[in-house]
């Protein structure tokens, strides 16, 4: 089981966090600059931690150089991804 999720990513944020919906995508702020893949790396790290899955379970499918990204998450369905992201953050 896996699912693909559309994301709207905002780099250079104060901290990495899920902030809600952006049209049909989920909006995520990332505490890394959009330089040399740093924001993509932090995005994968943030998602794996927030969703409770390994980094290998999160794959950037498209949007490497765009704010609009498509990620694939192995082991979870789309409803579970949204549910886990909407939980109050334990990260700071």
C-alpha cells in the first residue's frame, strides 16, 4: 500500500510544520532554503518524522525545483497521511 500526495512547500520558514490545505494540496512550511536540494531533504525528513515512517518510505516523485511537489508515501493511505499531519505537532 502507498499513496501519492500533492504538496505546496514554502521554504525558508522559521520551523518545519504542516499548515493546512492549499487547494487540492497540503501546505507545508520547511525550515531550509531552496538551495542545492536542502529544502527537499528537509521535506523528506519532516514528512518521515511527522508520519512515523522511515525516510526510505517517502519519495519525491515530481517538483524537485518547484513549490508544488508530488510525494509518494509507502505504507500509508492518503487519509492516514492527512490525519497524522493534522495532529498537534510534537516537533519544535
